[in-house]
């Protein structure tokens, strides 16, 4: 079961920095703490995979979180680990649709 974000996290504005595959900054936006990363990437208009409509089974929304502190993003659960493995994604990647963000992060994907 997913942990409900605290009131303090929900009250924060989080900055998400987006890098392309070469490491160049291509965007930066703010989102409400505790929110789903995939939803905000889509709202921002950035291309991101969604063959499963964001339920965590296709692996198309895989990305790397390149800069964070350990409390900045939800922990990877067993379902996410299995989906990454089943879709031949690197274990150090994350599925945006299964991530809740609670602190500033930098993300990078090979499809940007």
C-alpha cells in the first residue's frame, strides 16, 4: 500500500529539472509535493511513454533520477522492480507513473 504524503510535503512546491539524453537542461517546472511525476510530465507537454495509461506495467515511462536526496522520491516497491526487470530496463531507473515526488529532483531520459 502506498504511503500517504504528510501535510508538510503536500504544502511544498517541488522543482523538477529535466535533462535530455546528453545531459543538457531542456526544462524545469514546479509541482505540488507528493504528486505523481508521470502526471506532471504529461501536463507539462513533455513526451513520455504511456502504453499502459500510467498503471506501471509497460515500462515506457522509464527515466533516471540523476540528482536527489533519498527522501525526494518515493521508494521503489517490488511491483516497480518487477516491471523494470520484465521490460529489460535498468534497475537504477524509475517508472515515472509510480513515483511520488517530495523534494527537488533532476530527471533524465533517453527519449528526450
